[in-house]
C-alpha cells in the first residue's frame, strides 16, 4: 500500500470512529446534551486561565489587564457573560487576539459605566 493510500485509509477509520457515537440513554427524564462552549470552559479552567491561554498573553501589561478584568467580574462590576462575549470575538482574530480583546473590552465596559 502506498503512503497516500495508507493516509486515506487512516482518515476513513478516524472519520468512522467519530461517526460511531453511542445513543443517549433515556433513564427517566429528558435527554442530557453536553455542549462545550466558552462558558463551560471558563467555569472549568477559571476565567483568569481562560483569558491568559486563550488570548495568548505575553507581556506583563497584558497580564495586568486580564487580572483587572477578572477582578471586575469577581466584584460584580462586569458580568462574566460580557467578558466571554468579548473573549469569543477576540479569539477569532489571528495571530494575537489580545489587542482586539483590550480595545473592545474597554469600549463595552464604558457602555456599562466601568472604566478599566
């Protein structure tokens, strides 16, 4: 078998494994659906870790800004939902999403009367 055929066969097997998902079991109530989005990931990893890793922070000033945002969420001056919306937007920007996050976060915070 050639290398190309081997890679194709591997891809077919890999796709087959992904397609073979077990049926959800109905034990009484409704079906539980597992949805992994930014909210779940932020809850599991913690907002600080999510921002640091997801925004690819590098400089001390970037870490300080993220820490300030986390502090504002902890003191209920900003909502976690707002921060995760901005985070989700910035994540789509490559190669470094942080500048987009900072700019939009400052603007959205100002709309709700918070200065970062």
